[in-house]
């Protein structure tokens, strides 16, 4: 190797000029350019010759190569490589040269590299070691009840970007829900249902949030529940759609008496469900029969009926009585009366009416109507129920009490309480008679029963 080459190597000895901070507190505006030193006056110092001013780069360094060696770092032709400290970015020329006009060939500064300010996350927070500067480490935490998903820490990298991705705080814990206890209730008296109430379930979420979105599947509290089992379900979702559910049972029991039976030749009409606690049954007898015993029985709480079962016995009309009252009393609350009166058998109205009544017998009997005939004038006066004769004094009293004339044909319809409800002065068809009874005299229950037996007389 030649001596000359060795000398050249020596001339290339690296001379480093370390940057100095200018001492500004504000990192954002503190950039340091390679600035010309205005106070500089070139000096002809041949031991340490300076052509350009000494390079100074804040937060960075200049590495200069002088063709004349390490001590000649500001001489003409010196070339400097400029670089910034870790965490700083170079703005401007990466290398400058000392030029004949005693200036460096360009300007350069180092700017601090910053990451952007990390956004806040829902239900969590973070704290950073050095704000948004390079190498700052930010640690995330979640609020109580939330779990972190994603990167727990992020670091500001050299390039001014954060490592990793933003984590999320999610609610993984389902809420808790507690239903009220199951319950058994008895149906209200006279009903198969009862109102059942309860307090709404107690709901808690691990996050402490108030959960309003509780849904009920089943009947509302305070509504009427029918006999049997009812499952009441509640469910709730927290904000993260974690679900919790609970259920309980409402059972309604109906206390029942033995099923009541209709008596022979009679029938029953009952309220409610026939034999549940509080049901009332009414006993009725068919046409031509009368009830012996109570009319109504009630199903008691102890599952037994009040009173004994009544019976229906054949209705016996005693015509061998001496007063109209004694005769009428026998029909009281049992049967209706149609009293037909005529001065003689040959009366045209009577003949026609008699013919029609024969035809209507069955329908009238179904409607609990008994026909009494008052025929002729004294002394050949006749009073009869079918073929059974009445005493003359009874006939007389009936005419007086009901103001029935002997002079002409007439008819009087009495209800089951003996009250005069309709009068007729001319013959009336069976259809019209039945219509009157059905419309004005029948009780609702009787009418329903009659409708079921419409073809009974055909
Ligand atoms: C049910 O209660 C009624 C009235 O309180 C009472 O007369 C009857 O004896 C009771 N029946 C039974 C089977 O306990």
C-alpha cells in the first residue's frame, strides 16, 4: 500500500458535531435549523481554519468529512451527513457541503416525532408513560364488570404510529335476575279464576347499570288467572346483550263440590262452573211435577252442598177445596193459569177457542200453563180443570176476584204469582198464546230450556 493512500484515509477521519438543545421548553416548536451564525467573521487561523460557520443541529448530529482531516470540519468542501436523534425526524437536507460563498449548501432541522393522541374508549381508560412521544407506552384498563379484548398496551413507534390496535371493553358477565317464588292460589268464590299479583323480579348487572329492558313472557301480574298451571318467565339483556332469565309458577286451584245431579223429572240450572266453590244451583221440575225441598243449593268452601237434594213429585191439584184462594195457592210459583169463561157451550167463540186449545195442550203444558174452564150460567154452571169439577162457591169467588163477566166469552192469563197479565175477548190462536207466555212470562232459564225442547210437542 502506498504512503499516499494512507494519507488520504487519515484525511477522511470522522468528525462528529453533536447537536445541542437550545433549551426551549416547548418540544413542539423546538426545531433547530442549521443556522448561519451572523456574528461570524472569518478568521485566517491556519491551525484551525474555518471557512463556513460551525454546524449545530439540535436533537440531531452532523457527521462531517473534511478532505483535510478531522480538524478541518468547517473548511471549504467539507461535507456533513445530518441525522436526528431517536424520536426526531429530519426536515431538509440529509447532507450539506461548505461552499465557496462560506455557507452550507442547505438548511436542516429535527422535529420531534409524535403519535396522535389516542382516542378515549368506551367503558375504559388508559395512561401513557410519556404522552404522545416516541417510546411512550400506554396501558389500557376497563371499568369494573367489563373485560378487555385486543391489545392491552400500545407503544408509540419510531414512525409516529401506535403499535397494535385499539382494545375494546366488553361486558361479558350476564346480569342476574331473581323471580318471585312460585305460588298457589284458590279461585275466587263463584269463579274459576282469581287475580294473582307479584313484585317484579330483582335485576342486577355486574356493571351496576340499571336494566330497564326486562321482558315478561306470560300473564301480567294482577290479571285474572284461570284454573291450572301458568309459567311466568322473565328475561333481561344487558347493554352487551348478555342474557339472564328466570321463571316461576302460578297455580290456580278450584275447590269443587261433588257434581250435582238433576232430580228425576227435574233439571238444574247452575251458575259459574256448576260445582265450584260459590256456585249456586237451582232445582226445577218438569211440567206436571212439583218440587219438594229447597230450590237452591250453594257449593261451600268445605266442598259440600248446602241443604238436601229436592225431589220432583207428580203435581196433584186438589179440586175439592171451598175457596178460590185455596185453589190458587196450589199453583203459586209453580204454574200459570188460563181461565176460559163462556155463558154457554154453544158460544161460537168458545167452540172455536176450545178446538184450538185441544191442539195447544202440549205446548201450554210445557210452559206450565193449566187451563181452568168456567162454563154456563147458574144454576147449570160448571167449573173444571180437565175433567175435575170445582165447587160452585170457588167458581163464584174466581169470577169476583178476577172480575170475569158471565155475559160474554173471555179469557184471563195469570202468571205464576197469580197476577192478571193478559185478557182476551175473542178466540186466540195457540201460537199467539205461546208467544205471549214466551215473551212476557218465562224466566231466562225456562226460555233456554224451552228452546232445547221446541220439537217436543210435534
Ligand atoms: C261444611 O260447612 C257447613 C257450614 O259451615 C257445615 O254445615 C257442614 O257440616 C260442613 N261439611 C263438612 C263435610 O265439613
